[in-house]
C-alpha cells in the first residue's frame, strides 16, 4: 500500500520565513545526528567521487550492507538503518557476486538483510532524475525521481545510494544553476527520509590531477555537505603489483565534521578493508574467552566436514569460516588472524599438511579432531 504523500505542486512564491535567535534563549542545541560518524549527517547529500574501476560501487554496497546489519563501515560507526541503492552501471548478477563476498567478510547470510536492504539495477535504462529547460535552465523532476522517492519512503530507508551522477543528471555539469537545482532535489529526499543521499561521481581529468576529485561546476562540491574521494595512493606505480589493490579514501569536505581525514584501504577477497584502523582493545579475560570460542569454532568446523585453511587469505581460511558462526560474529577478521598464530604457538590448535608433495596444503584443526584420510606424521 502506498502511503507516501505526493509532492505538492510548486507555487510561484514560497513562504519567506524569519527566525530570531533570541527564541533559542534557555534552549540547548541538539547534538548532530550522524548516519556515518563524522562524515554523513542526516538530512544531507554526500558526493562520493572516484575514477572508474577503483571500487566506488563496491564501497557503497559495503556501506549499505554494514548499515543494514548495524556494523561499522571501514572503521567508522554507522547508525543501524534500512538502506537502498540504485545502481545504474552494474547488472544484478554482478551485484549478487559482490554481495556474496561482502556477506562472507561480515559473517552474514542473505537472510540477515531481509527487509533491511534493497537494491535496483538499471543498466541500459533512462535513469534521468531531472530534466532541464534549455532556455530557462528550470529543472523538473522525472517520473523516476517520484518512483525513487516513493520507494525509499515506503521502505523506510535512511541511507540511499545513487550510482552514478553521469547516469541520473541530465543537465550541463558546468552549469551552476542546474547543478544546484539537482542537488537540492536530492536534499529534499534526504530530509524527508531523515537520512542521507549519497551520489557517486567520476572526477574530471583535472580533478584527478589536482587531487581534489572534482568535476564540472564548483557547485557540485559547494551544494553538498560532504564530499569523499576514492583514489590511488600517492606515488602509485601501475607496474607495482603490491600496490594494485591499495586505495585511499579521503574526506575532502565535511561541513559539520573534520575534513582532510584519509583512510588507507586494501582490496582483499572481494571487499575493501582498512589497513591502518586500530583494532579495539580487549582485556586479558576477553581475549581468553575469545580464544576459547575460536577453538570451539574450529572443532565444530572440522567435525562439519570443512577443511580450514591455514592461509588467512584463502576463501576457506579460519577467519572467514569462523566469522560465519554466531559465536564468532563479534570478532574481526584481523583479530581471528592474529589469534590463529597465538593458538598455534600455544599448542591449542595444530597445522596439518595434506595432499601429494606437488599439491600440499596446510590446514588447521584442534588436538581432538582429525581430517578424513589424515595419516600419522602429517601434522606440522
């Protein structure tokens, strides 16, 4: 059932409202209501720019998933909420493959996202959200804009991703008036949902060379409240394979937070993870409890017929498989990887080498379990 109020017809003269600061006497200003801590504020539009192929869409899909599950995104706190993404350049099967990687990384199942996260693939369709009169530059929202607005209000989504500006903006990107009108239309949705609308974009060649991530009119950056830029690390050498999966996500503008903050990211097993985000400190008691849970988890995995790889970057690594279990969902991938070394050194879990000499692989198990076909003397 559609309970969304249609947009009112625009009047010629909008109300001119005046407020006197004296009315604040004796009243304390409410705290800022962040959707993403220190970056994205409720009721605002965020511009998320980056060159083609760097992973903007993947990072947005990770954000949608983290918010729906109530998890941190790249080390930043996210207010748990329903989410929606309109992806105009990725087919649904690609979105599904990405989602599987994201779910595996977060130790989640597709069912965990039921009614919390929704996506749309609009590859090859007319995705304009606004058209402009060439003579007057006056903008008018399209039926697709109305459909988008209706859905996110019906769903209750509070983070909305629109990927990308090149697909949905049908005006002239160097025209300040058109850009401002378009961003204001997105801001109306952000205020109605009491959330944030994130618009992805491609920077111009000059924007990439200058490191600003900008494109077209300066109105793009001026009208949004937050601008984040995904780029290669400084001094990146395309011949250096070790740097191929590294990125830097920098907050170029934040009207109400700290600008200039950068996060180093690395693409691992289909997702981006922060390289320099400190892991939460754990007390000795908490660490012992976590270690015991991990030993129990390994025992369960082996008994269920899983071969748990010692290599932390393997698709069936201990960290990847353990985080799928309810008992270990609160443990980060890095914590489990570190605990693996600690538990091996303590003799609580062992390494088993299996397979012929030409294709020998190392697996983990507990002292009281064995793999089928494991021979005596194969334990490392």
